[in-house]
């Protein structure tokens, strides 16, 4: 697809417009993508970080149309904080995931939680918001965070996948809130859906979503296999495993890789396959 420019409203299909926030990083790719759904009235999905210029760009894209809801997939700081300013500008309610404010042990400032998130309505699995010609239905997809929701747009056969499935990379699963078992179960859940296309919060639209999800499941199983092979050879600390497993990646991503390896290890421990002794992980006796 053509290169996105921050603040420019880009029509992806009749019911979907995308606006890129100016927050690129090794963890957000080109930045957080806000999606506007509808034509005569709108929903705004993941308004993004606390950035006045991005909120102004969203108001321009809204162009005076009624906003039915400001919809939040999860409460990392690159997704939900702009909801407050957008609510002031439009009068729209904030709906979507439940509040969640934890001390994130991960490596990236953009991934810490938005402690001020205060939704007007929390959506559970299968609950919807709707406007003229569109419906957004919550699909619970915990794993990246425990409160993560995706949103199905049945009129277009589309799914707004937030950070659960991204168009450029696999997502980070960072304990204590990130949970690998839940993440894998959510991927399996998506495999049983028949969405035509995913619109993620980062990266290009996913035009063959089941193929990508199948690949993501395989990738995680491959990582799990790597961990088990390393631990069968000898007990190891996480940092040593990451050096062996993530050859050639940007070193700035090593701390994030360590979080995902930890998430795998916690899942393997809970399944009785590995244990922790001091600072080193080993195969369970």
C-alpha cells in the first residue's frame, strides 16, 4: 500500500477511514492507526496517544458528523488517552474494554497502561454499538492484555484487530498482564471466524487473515520448541536464551523479546514442563 502520512484521512473502503498518529517507534511501526467507521454517523476506534495534533486531525476527518461512540480495544497509552480530548470535542461516549491499570514491567513507554481511562460503557463479548449502516461487535481477545477486545464489522466482513493481530509483526505478550496461554486461545478463536479482512492498529490491512493467524500460531509454537530445546541442553537465564533465539533483530527489541520469552516460560511452567531455579529456567523434574 502507499506510504501513510500522519494526520491524513485515508479511505480504505466505503465504511472505513484510517488516520495515522505521529508516534512511530520500533514498537508501534509507523504509528497507531485510528479507524473511523460509518458514513453519516461514526464510530472512532482507538483514538490514539495524548497528542493534540492527532485529535485535531480526527476532528477534521469527522467533519461535523455525529460520533456515536469512541471505541477502545485496550488501554495501552498509544491507544486510549486521546479518547478524553475527543469526547470533549464531540460529546461522544467512550465505550469498549474494561479499565486496567497495572505497573507494566515491559520495556516500552508506549505500552504502559492509561491509568485515567474511564469508559462510559464496557462492552462484553458479543455486545455491540451501531449507527446508520454499521455495527461493531466486541470479540474478546485477551493475551496482549487481559482487557483486549477486537471489533467485528459484519457489514464489511472486517475485524478491527487492535494489537492482537498486527499487519507488520507479532504482538508482544508481556507479563504480568500479558498471558501467552490466553493469547494462543484468542488466536485459535480467530481461526474459527470467517472475517474477510483485518484492520490492525499497526501495519497494513491483513487481506488473508486466517493464513496470517495460522502462521502466528506456528511462530509461537516454534518459539516454544526453541525454548524447550535450549533448556533440555542446560538450565538457562532468559537473556541468554534471547541471544540464541533472536539472532539479527534490532537490539532495542531485546527487552521486549525477553518479555515474550518469559510469557512462554510461565505458560510452560503452568503446564508442568519447566521450572525456575534461582535466575535460571530448567526442564521440570
